[in-house]
């Protein structure tokens, strides 16, 4: 998996992980999504596929992901502010401490996320297009 695809997977994982903290938090709708990511480090990310098939996260996988966050993050706060999902986290990855602030709006067939961190910023936008194509397996949680 390329680093840019991992960014999309990371976004989708964050949206779905909100549900580990509250039962009423909306989940990213399964299906074919058009996603665009841009960052302060490199502008628009042309390495991303134009679309990605997103599946649902089984409860068992959600529990594993929640435990992963707890084991790697000294701080992980998710809350609703003005209809947006706000996450502030301090986590360890590959021997480094990463601080992240993200604001995500998710409304039916669209999402927008702003991530800020000392190492740079990233903006993600997505639009649901349709159910996944026949034979197309969701590749988010492989």
C-alpha cells in the first residue's frame, strides 16, 4: 500500500473509530468514494487512486483498532463541536511522537477533514459515488 493510499485509509479509519467512542456517531457510508487529499508538504496528492471502495468495519476490528489507539496514544480525545468531530491526539509511531488536531464534517454522501500537526497540515475531501463495483472488494481494512 502506498503512503498516499495509507492516508486515505487513515482518514477512513479515524471516521470509523469515532464509533468506538460513541454509539450515535455517524459512520462513513460503504461504497465507492471519490477522495482528494492535499497537504502543506506537497499540494494535491496525485498518487491517490481517484476512487476507493470503502467497506464497513466489523465490531471485532473496531475493538482491535480502539485498543491500538489506547496503546499508542498518551492522549486521544474525540468530541462533537458545532456539528463537527474534533480529535486531539498525541501518539507514538515508528519511534516518534506525533501530535494531531483534526476537524471532520461528515454528512451523508460527503466528508471534509482538516488535519493540523507541527509537521504540517492535510485536507481531505470525499464524495460518495455509488455502491462498489461488482467484484470490487473493500480495501480499507486489509
